[in-house]
């Protein structure tokens, strides 16, 4: 088994008197999909924002490539090879797929006052990278707003992979998608994993996690309830952990098994 690319060791995060994370440990290896599951308020968003440089941990250690690191901004995380695709995707619907794909990183040609956007190169790369992810665009200047939700997710994922992501954090990528679009996104995750990129798949949907996950870590109230390998845990066990584990069992007993 390969060494982890990133390790989060006993991460704690406090906002004043509020403890959002209480000693969370998590790691991601190249070519695996490590699913981070939890109900609303479990601490998933705070944890991935800490991993991606939005928040600095109050305590704990982050290790990337065997070296202890401190991220002062998301730019530091991206420079280390950690990219995040959030639910809102940070795309402009009226702009083309190409312009969204290269937003802020536009390829240019010429020098000095003659510098201009190399649109031919940008269009070619966009079409090739989307094709590699299984999406056949009509044309590269197609507006992003005309794509389905799953296709927009794939644009964001393809963009992160093209610009050198070694670990890709996906924040609830299937939460607002239909069945077919969800299947397309899960297939994209599998393609990316096979390229040797580590994936952190944040979700509250057990079925989606089990479809592509290699390992599963459950968060509950800012704490990890353990990590399991594929085949070592059932969907029902994962669901119970997300719902509160022993607390749910105690509640069921007190209510006569009616929960």
C-alpha cells in the first residue's frame, strides 16, 4: 500500500468557545477515493476548509509528501497539489466552457503589448480534457450554463486535474443531481482515481460513497468514529454511524425500538 500524500493528524479547530473539530485524523493515498461521511453539522465543511487552507487548525499537524506544512491560504494548498471543488463550482454560467476552464490561468501568446489570449490552444485543451473525462462537448465556446449539473461538475474536476492536482477534494458533488447525472459524476471520480490522484469525497449519501469509495471515515460532532476499508462495513453500519452510532441505539432502546 502506498504512503499517504496528505495526513491530517489530531486536527482541532475552535471558533471562540465553539469546538468544530475535536482531534480528527485523516489521510489520503494516491489513486484512492477516501470518503468522508457525516450528517449536517458533523464538521465536514470545517475539516475540508482546514485541509484546503481556508482555516488554520487550532491544534494538530498537517503532513504533505512527508513534510509538515502550514497553509496560510487556499493558494498555499493549491501550490502543494490540493484542489477543492465546492458545491457552487465558482463558474460563470454565461461564459464559455473554455473561459471557465482557464479562468485566472489563461494561456497567452506574443510578448509585451502584443500579448493576447491563445484561444486556439485553450479550445483544444478544453475539448481534449473534457473528452478524457467522458464528456463530448458540442463546441468549446458553448456556455457553461447550457451544461447539465453533472457536466458542470466534470468541468470543475477536469480543470483541477489539468492544473496539477494530486489530491482532489469534492464537496458533496452529487447532492443536487439526478440519477443519470450522479452516475456520470461517479464515473468521473473513478477515472480520476485511476490516474493516480487521491480523492476526498465528502458526502452524506452512503450509496454514492460505497459506489466508488476505497475507505470510509465518519464524522460526528467534530470527531471521527473510525475508518473502514471497502468490504469491512455494511451500508447499514455506515448509516447508523452517521446517525449517531451508540447514541442512536440508546435512543431506540428508550423509545422501544421505534426510531
